C-alpha cells in the first residue's frame, strides 16, 4: 500500500537479529555530516598524523595525538575539545583523555606555538562513544487490549485513563482519543490530505502533532481538538514526547532535538549512540521515569537513552509480541510507546496492529 511504501522508500532496511546488525559497527555518521579526512597542510610544514577525522573513541579512554614537523620550531601545542583547552604538550606525541558527559561528535582543535606565538592550528572531528555495551532486556505481556487495525500508528500517549493516538498516511492521518478497554475511538480529528501525520504529544492543555515531510507541527486544544496554530520546522518529523518543559522530537536520524513548545525553536540536541556507533532510525518516543525510550524503525527493538549523554543504556527486544494469527497483509512494524506514570504501566503497539499490549520489561543480562 502507498502509505506503507512512502516512508520505507527513504531509509534502508535494518535487520534486528542482533544488537550489532541493528546499530552497525562502523560508528560513522550519516552522509549529511560526513567530512573527508582532514590533515593539516601548511607552508610551515606541520602535519597532523593522529587522530584521523571520524575516528571513534570510547569515553574515558585515551586518544593519541601525533604530528610531524619539518625544519620548524614548535615550543608547544594545546589541544581543545569543543572549545575547551584540555592538554598542553611539548612533544610531537601526546595522550589525551576525553571524558565529557555528552556523547557524539567532538571537535578536536590543535594549536601550535613557536616562541610563545600561535603559528598554526588544525582540527578533526572524533566520535565519543559509550565505553560499555547496552544492557539487553526481554518482555512479558501483562495485558492486551483491542487496537484499531486501520490505525497506522505514529504517535501514542496515555493521559488520565485514555490513549491519545496520532496516525499517518496521506488522506488517512488523524488525531484520536481512544478508550483503552474497548479500542473505541471516542474523538477524532482528521488531518488535511496534504499532511502525513506523525508523532504527538500532550503538554499544557495542548496537543502537538508532527507531519512527516510538510515541516509543520499542528497544535490543537486538548479538549476540543480544534487547531490553534501551526509551528514550522526544518526537516522531517517522526516521533514526539516531552519532559514537561520541552518537546523532544526525532527525525529518523541518530539525533533527538529539544524544542520550545512556544515557537518550536531548537533548544538543544542529543546524539544517540551505543558503544558500536550512532543509533539512527529513531522513531516514536516516550519519556519513562526520566529515561527516553525510542522505537528503532523497521525493527522489533526499543532503545533506552540517557537524556544527559545520549548513551543507549538498554535495548528491549519485543520480537514476537504480535503473534502470527493476528497479523494480516496490512500489519506493519512495531511503533508506539506510552507510559502510565501513576500505575507504572508500559504500553506498546504497532502500525495497523490488532492489539495494544501492556508489557513488563525483564533484564536478559
């Protein structure tokens, strides 16, 4: 069907057989941020040998800095990471420990001095990754509820005993309020045919709903579903949740963006990574007890993300959650996480699934 193929055509298929095959082992960033290897070239004959642009570094480990000089007097060099001086050295080889809390791409700048005067500088980008692999989790089904199999689930949120759901598809997108016990749609707002609905979030009596490629966040009155305003943004919209102050948005990459609910301006970004590299295809989001959970699109896995660093601390494998007898040709991938903070309940569903599941997460190791 068209609504299934539209989004899939933009991203490569992922396998969910192992942690490595899901996250990749190279740690390289997507092509929109890749840079060619940078080696300092200068008439002063200073050449940076290590590190190379794009090198991966485990947080807390040491990176070797090495440079060559030819017939040029260098008294010292100073290494900066993200603008902060971390190491001053006089030899052509030095060790630098990078132990910042926030992970992801770091700019390493080397400034060279002769007779106390800066004569040259060069920079490379290194990727700071977690030092430990994420914990692995399985699941137990606690309860199951009816779910409208015509709902192409893009956003899911539990509020005061009801489930709010955003659905996708051009000409089929909607915002819904649903009775959990019966799956009955109690209230619905259909989107204009030009909009492909994505993630939703309720915050301060308003409902925010992303659109996929239309670069608009639709804002509604939470009670009436009347649209109040439209907030613009750049890029694609995928998942949406909130920490009570900011809106937190995914766009299908390895980044999550914190935005102002007033004007949708960018407040900050996190780069999400495991010890194997960047974790992309982040889709529907939910904040659970201060930890950010995300569907990894096209897989049966949920990742648990430290919001202060971007580290994937855990991976929840829910393979087999929807049994084969409940699958149809329209059944699509896992997508949809909701949390009942009062009763500590986690709900999970998928696109065109016949069931909404309450699950209990269990550690594998």
